[in-house]
C-alpha cells in the first residue's frame, strides 16, 4: 500500500469534521453532576481525610458498577498495582510478565516489589498482551519446577502476569487466563484505562485474582487522583484494605500495626468527587461510544490510517480514541503529531516501549514485533466525553 | 511521689474546665477560609488532578511559610519520607536511626528503601531523639570505615538519621545535627507533626538535608491527604519533583521516563484545599498556643500529671496537647484513657514503641529507657485549634 502524502492534513480535517476547530485537549474531565454538592457536604462534615462516608460509598458503588465482590479505594492506580502484586505473592527476585506497550506504572509497581518486569508482545487487534505469542514464548524459555514457572535463562520464578486493557480496549482475557492457568501464574488485570469496558458482559478487572483501576484526571472519570483494587475474593479484599491503611489493628485507642503496610488511603474529599463522577459514568460511556462512531465515519475515507474499534464480544469504554497508521505511512507519525498539535488538536503517540527505557533495557523480554510496529504507528486523538455536547 | 487516686476524674474535670463537656474529638480540622472558593475554582477549571495552579501555588506558599528554598507537594507524609530517604542515598541493607517513639510511617519508609530501622531513645523534655544518648550509643556500637558509619554488630552501614518532632515539639535539632556530622550521617527531619514549629526562629524541617511534612486530616492543617518535601538544596528539590512525578522527561508528546520514579503527585484539588488552609495557619497556631495556656492553668493544680510545654528557644505548634503522668501514676494510664473516652473526651496514648511491633522486633536498637517510660505515661488530649472559639 502506498503512503498518503496528505495524511497530516487529512487527519486534521477528519478530526475537525467531528469535534470542530479546537483547541482541544486529549482528554478532559466533566463535572456536570453532584460534584459540588458532595464536595461541600464533605467539607461541612470536616471528614475530608482518610476515613469517611464517601470512601465507604465509593467502594460499594464501584463494586456494584463493576460486579466485583469487593472494591478498595486507594490513592492512585500505581498504588493499586503495587498492593495487588504484593497480595499475589510477588516477592524479591521474581519476574512478572507485562506488555512492553504499557504506561510506566505497570513496570514500576513490579520493581516496588523488588521483582523484575519481563516484557512480552501485544497483538494488533486489541492492543493487549498476545496470548498465543505469550504461550509460545513461555514454552520456549520456561520450565515447571516444584509447581513454579522458572525462566531457564535467568533461573528466576515467573510469578504473575499483568495484562493491561490498552486505551480501554479489553485484552483477550479468557485466552490469557488459560495461559496463566497452564503455567501456574497469578493474573492481575491492569484495568486503569478500562473502567466501563466489558468482555462478554463481565467487567474488565474482575477476571483475574485482582484488578486495578485509576481515576487520574485524564481518565474516563476522575477523583483528582485515585485508584482502586477489585477482587472477587473477600479475604484478599480484606487484606488489600488492611495493607493500604497502614496495617493498623482496630482498637479504641492503641496504635498497633501488625505488618509492613502502606499509606495508600484515598482521602474522603477525593472519594466525594468519585461518587459524583460514578453517577455520570453511564452517560460518559455513551458519549464516548458516540464519539467513536462519529470518528469512524470521518476516518472511513482517509487513506493510510484506521481507527481502532473494540474487539469482538467486547465493549470498550473508548477511553482514548486511537489511530493506527498503515506501515507504509509510519514514517509520517511525527509529521502527523506535529501538524495536529500545531493545529490545536492534541494528539500523542504510544508510550515508549518499556524495554527501551534505560532502567528496563536489561530486563528479560520476548520478541516484540507487534509492539514495535504499534509503537511506530499508533496515536491518540482528542477523546473527551464532552466533545460532542458542543457540536450539532 | 505518691499516686493520685482521683487522677482520672481530676483530668476529666481539668479538660472540661477549658473546653466544656464535649463530646470532643482529639483533633478536628477547621474550614473557615477560602476552602469553598478555591475548590470551586479548581473544579470549574477542570484541573483537579496531577498538575494545576494550586499545586504550584501551594509549593511556593509552603516554601515562603517555612523558609525552605524549595517545597515539593506530595500525596502524603509517608511518600515524602520515602522520597527523602531515597534522595539521601539510603539503599538496600543500610540502617537508618529513628526514635522508637514515632508513628509507623517513619519506620515503614525506611523499609520501602529495603533498609532497616535502628531504634534509639528519646528524651523526656522535648519527646524527641536524645542526642546525648545517641552519641553514646554510636560510640559504643559503630566504627568509621571508608567514610561510612558501620554498625559493628550487624556489619551494615548506618546511612542516615530521622529525628521526628513529636506532637509538634521540636527535637534538639542542633545537637542532633552535630551527631550527624561527627558520624557521617545524613539527617532527614520528620516534621509531619510540626508545621509552624520553630527552633531559634527557624522552621523545623529546614535544618537537615531534607524535611517532610504531612497534611493528613488530623494535622494542624489539612489537604485531605497530602505531604511535602522541604529542602534548601535546589538540585535535591528538582530531584524530589522528578522522582515524585514518575520521572517523566518533559516533551511535547513523548512518554519517556529516565529512572524508577513514583506516582506521588498531590492532586490539584487537594492543593486547592491546602492553599486555603495555609492562609489560616497563623490563626490556627495562635489558637493552639492559647489552648495550651488555658490547659496549663487548668492542670497546674492536678497532682501526678504535667502538661508538656515547648522546649527552651523553641516555639511549638502545639499540634497535640500532651499529658505526662508521673511514674507513680503510670499504672493509671489505661484508667485515665477509659474514663476520659467514656466521658466523650477523646484521648489516646503514645504509639506502641516501634521495637514492640512484630515486624520490627528484631531490628537493631539502643537501650530505650526514656521511650519506655514515655510510652507508659504519655497521653494526648483534645487539641483542635477551634476548641476555644466555642468557649467564653
């Protein structure tokens, strides 16, 4: 396929045909509900900090929305990943399988456990961890010994895998669960980007041992900063709450802690914002899906690029709308980024693959042909749920 | 000295003579300033998350208030300690000197660096780390080798010390700095409790290499949850900002991180609250000093107990008002706690000494006679800055 030499201008035109001239951010939050009411109520109660009714309500609302048996609110998505990995038994010297194509938090959380990330490839349809390639890689480099999956090259235990639902598109979680089962790995879902995304009607983050969410300001809904651990194991949920609240034993006045815990509590103030946002989430999701449909029409005739759609049997939250340039146009990626950003339409490329970062350049990894291709070709375009509300 | 068998009732009477019948919390925040205005402005701007003008303003206001050259806002005091220890060069296998009488965060932050806390004694006047006892202990158990302070018993490097300004009363920081200098130790001040407390007119947290603050809901002022790193070293301040913001390199669109960093950003929403609170801090401090004076009169005639006053040449923020029972009345501590709490006057004892907690029971330690005595005799009484505003 030949390159499209008008691609940057074609992309600007297609985006503007949907959302207007801009300037437009990549993703902005919307506060059209009870945000102000709940924040005021929180302030008036004086319970703005580490305990309060909004924390309890946010946790129970999150559990209800996702269908998880327990949701534990924490200070951000990175903290949620750290605690989930600890509770999955990840310990010093272990390896943890991650997509090379992910945000830095997924890899850093592994290091916080004194473990090593082991990067694997993605597949082009879902943008998530490739189950087939992963199985082939593990067959090649691991052996089972004493019920553990051992990396023959490093001699270390591969303890867990952390698929990430990229830009809200669900990874092939059922196939990944089968690999985890066959290789005796724990599976933690990094669902930071996929609140509202489902696989066969079931919410992402509820398939593995635990799942993690993020409510950073750039996400589909926000608490300012915040995150959550999801689990269907009530005892693990209790342990997550204990570990994230300094592992203090309940007592009328004594301060006794029974293990090394973390101060990962979500303040009640931020939970108040979260309760208001969660009420509006179904509307945000509908608007984001509508935006996808409009973009899909607009990009149908643009040569050399495709808009990423949700995988079969899945519903995506369409957190960040994603364009993939054809390979023949990959060399125009930086030109497209320059022209769109210069035009006031904020766009961004994929994260640098984790294995390219200096601190992870020696980490174990599988061949990464698809992740490398996606890195060359991928970009996100303006995706806020409110974009169409100002357009006809 | 004989015991006072009416002590519980005497204490209830003395507290009530100052602050009324209750019920009273140990410490409640006050929101009488621009909290509403700034939170609303923050929400309306949509910048509620990890960047925004309130974060910048809060950092510059904190630097101005404390006199530190740089303040970096972070997600809580524990995160501030963790980053300060990392920047002080604390690494796996090191030991860090801490008071046994402290909140769990001080010790846990050391463990997050894969280092070991080494507990030392406090002194009864300031309730802080005892410089004389520390010097004697270090003379006994350490030797200098290659510019490092080595614990002869464990063979490990003692890298740093973290004095904590207990309940807002400044530790003997000048004497502790001299010990740090003589034994080649970095000194980080845990000033979580001492915002507004000064030594010879200089703010606590600005004497050591770095200092750390907390704005948890129970503190003199609050951001819901939050903290800060203080330093007079501009380069260290820059490093603290980089490490706490995921170590991302600035770029128009690229996502490249150059070291293992942390997601320790204070959300703009919480910083907005902090800006409003900081404006009121001088008033909070004046009210807390006034409360101390009123308690001092009320307890002057109560036998068997004394109210802790600020050390000489220091000003305390009087965060938590503190009673010390005489040794002859120490056996009444739990009775006093029971009677006061039953009466609706919230009181609490000292934290369990760190060396008593299961996870720290094998950590290296100095003799702890004073900390053990304080643990037996100490309690905090209702201390909110607003208590007198409802009294004549």
